[in-house]
C-alpha cells in the first residue's frame, strides 16, 4: 500500500488502523489482525530494548528491526500493510543532508515506504520539505513527542489555548510541507477533532480522543505486555499476567513435588 492511499481512506470516511511491530513475530500478528499500517516505532527502545526513553535508539537498530518486521509478513507484497519507520533521535535534527541520508538508508534497505518525524520547528519543516522533494514520504507527529521527553515529559500536551493554537498552526504547516498524514499524541480530543475537519490529510490519534481519521497504538500496550501502561492506552487483555501464569505452569510441570525416600509408601506402612 502506498502512503497516498491513506488520503483516500480519509476521503471515503474509512477509519485507519495503525499498530506497531518490532520483529517478525509481532509483524505477523499485526498483519493477520488486519492493520492498515505497521509502524516500526522508536518506542521499541522502551518496549523491547528496555531503555527508559526512546533517545538511545540508533538508526542501525531501526533498520535491524524494520528488516525483522518485513520477514514476518506472510501475505503477497501488494496486500501487506503500509510500513512506516520512525527516524530516531539525532538522525534528522542535525540538518537536511543527514536526514536524507538516514531516511534513504532505511527505505533503501527495508520494506519501509515512509518515515515519521516529530515536531514542526522551522528546521524540522525544512528537513521534511527536503525529504519529500527527494521522493521520501513523511508522516508528521505533534503533541506529546517522546524524543522531546527532557523538555515536555510524558504529560498531556496542549492544555491551554496558546499551545493549542500553536499545534493548529504547526499542523497546517506540516500539511503544506507535504506530509501525507499526522500523528497527534496525548492532546485534548476537541483539538484533534478540530484538526480532523481542518486538515486535508489524515489525523491519526493516540490519546487524542475518538474523533480522528484513525488510531495508532503500541501493540505491546494493547496486549497488556508492558510493565507500565500509558493512561490513554488501556490493555485489551492481561497479556503479561497470562504469559507469566502459563510459563509458571510449565515450570511447575518440570518440577513435580519430590517424593520421599519411601517411593510413595506411607509412614504407617513402614511402622513409623
């Protein structure tokens, strides 16, 4: 699927479903579930690699995991989900040339058909415009941007009118720059709803209410596998507990209760 098809989904009023994947096992499940888009997010740094933030993730690690995601798909290529890959921290903030090289590295060596970039500062807009001129589709990302954790934290964003107006302005700039879609994370639902009607491109929400053109979720969160669940992504099942219980059951089967030296004979039979 091409990134431009998401615009057609919006025009048709069809909700867009986006799930993350990080290896062949998760991508096979997400594909089988029927997701429109697979996002190889740098959230894998926290979910899979155990980091406290997404910042340590490298470009090489993103490629490694995107290639693993590709190997998990089972459908013919024309029926596979659209794959979008996050550009990790410092792969695009240091100038247009470095950003083009990083994005091109991912698209050239994997099944990714687009990249996702956080923010809409003037420098970021210049990078996005350059990438798009070079034929690299870009998904924007506003609101809670995890790569800015040391500035914004993980709290809800755009709580006041000034910051809401800023996000509206930035969203319009991202659309004008050529982004094919926009992720809005952890912002008031009213703001996301307003942008859905104001923008021509699809607005994909996560913790941004239900009135969006689509939703994106971290698959591990939905499956209840994460040790810490974000407040806007409630688990559908208690996956972590179910898995631990199943593994404990297997371990107990491998260690049956030891019998006493009597080989099962009662103490009474032996005269004790």
